C-alpha cells in the first residue's frame, strides 16, 4: 500500500493477556518507529529500528514490552501481561531515515485493557 | 532530556483572522517537524524545518524556526474552519532519531 499500515485497528483484551500489534511500513523505508499516544502522557517514543536492528529502545516502559522487525519491513510490538495503564493508541511511523524527510505515521492501534 | 512546550494548548479562532501558535524546546536540535492531527486520525506531516531562519509555507500555514531562541512558530493566515485540528510540533535531538512531541495546540476555528 501507499502508506503505513497497522493492524488491528482496535484491540480490547483482558488484563494479564499478551497482545501483538503489527506495522507494515512504507515500502523501502529503512527506519521504523513505535510511539504511543495517551491522554495523560501525550505522544511518547517507544523504539526505533534501522533495518532489523533497534539502536534505540530507550522508550520501552518496562520489560513487558518488546518489538522486533524482520526482513527490514514488518514490525511487531508485543506487550506481555497487559496492565490497564497500557491502554493507549500505539502508532507506528516509517521514514527514509534522512534528515530532511518526515516520519510518516499509520492510523494506529487503539488498545483497551479491561 | 529534550522537552517541548507548545502554547497555547487550546485556541479558538475566528474565521478570517490571523493567529500564531508557538513551540519552544529545551536543548539543541537540528530538526523540527510540524504535524496535524484530526480527531480519531493519525498524524499528517506539514513541515520539516532544518536550519536557523528556515521558513516554509503551505496554503494558509507558515512555519518558521529560530534555533538560537529554540522557538518555532506556526502562523495561520485568514483562518478557515478546515484548519480546525490539533497541531503538534516535534523535535529531534542531536545524534538521535526519536521525535519528542509537545502536547499539541488544539485549534478550533469558529465561523
């Protein structure tokens, strides 16, 4: 597709369950980013991939959060043993990784933990 | 830690009038971005500002960057209803790639 694609668009799950969120970046984009957006915290950086490597994972809030990227393309963000404070919109972005290019965002996954 | 402050957080605009919203950041940066977000939607890139004195314009929106003052402004000329949205500024610190966002300027344009 032409843009960043994320799935699912909405996810409701019970506290304690694991969830996987998927991101398909724009074709050819080498850099991929995960952010989350919540009312209380605004937009927060989670992790950055260059190719399949994650040189910056400093924004992951706890060891329950992990992410991987395969084939320099699709990325999966996994949250284990979900907590209510994990409820947020998880946004994925991709870019060419060059200074003069913006990050292009997907529509996000709205995650609700009951 | 790079901090980004936007103000005002909420602005009610009258159609046809001009307004300016502000973005301040706390440490040296070499990249600043403006994004627009409509309710329930994702972020749409508006401008990329890379150097001191950079000015970019698109339609009724004009963004500028003063790296010495660590300040960017987004000027809206003759506001129209379609410009109602939340505008985010985001800054990248030297040597990394992550965006640090402000809390956004929520703009409502009233006919």
